[in-house]
C-alpha cells in the first residue's frame, strides 16, 4: 500500500471513530431519560421478542445486567446501507442530535440511527437487541 493510501485509510478510520464517539455521547445522554414504562417495553422485547440469530440467545439478559449507557454501547453496529434501509426507520423518528450536519435519530421502536447520505455510513443501536425492534 502506498503511503498516500495509508494516510487516507488512517484518516477514514479516525473519522469513523470520531463519529462513533459522538454518536455514543448523544445516545448515552438520551437513553437515561427514557421513561421507565417505555424502557420496560424494550426489556420485554429484548427478552421475549423474535431473536436476530440463535447465537445471541445468551445476550437476552444484557438489557437487565448492563446500565442503559453500557447497553447501547454494547449494541452499537456499523455498516454501509442505502436509503431503502434508512428511510422507513427515520420517517417517524425524532432527531435527538447531529454529527457533522447529519442527524442522529431515535425511533420509538427502539432504534438509534446515524446515517451519512453521501458515504452511506450507518451507525445503529437497538434497545431490543438481540431481538428485532418492534414492528420488524
């Protein structure tokens, strides 16, 4: 790999780490303010809802074992997706923050989302993991 390519790669990784850190700051601040009644519905879904994959069965108790802040950090995932994935999730979601002019959303089905339209970079954390969010 050429030095110029190495530098670009490092900058890209550094940018992703900064975005993740900012995303976590926003969602960890938000998650502690979710009303306990609403939180309990996420607990029930995480423990009893349709699971993403059987390999995560042992993770069902994490929602009760970890603090809310640790739980959203533990469930953080990233990928590259197109608008077809993001649009239905964010349609009725609340904007709770912003990172580099891109919104951070909270969907009442239990999802935190950040998506960069230009790069297609997505961050998400599900409050129902390892079960699918409500209405999936």
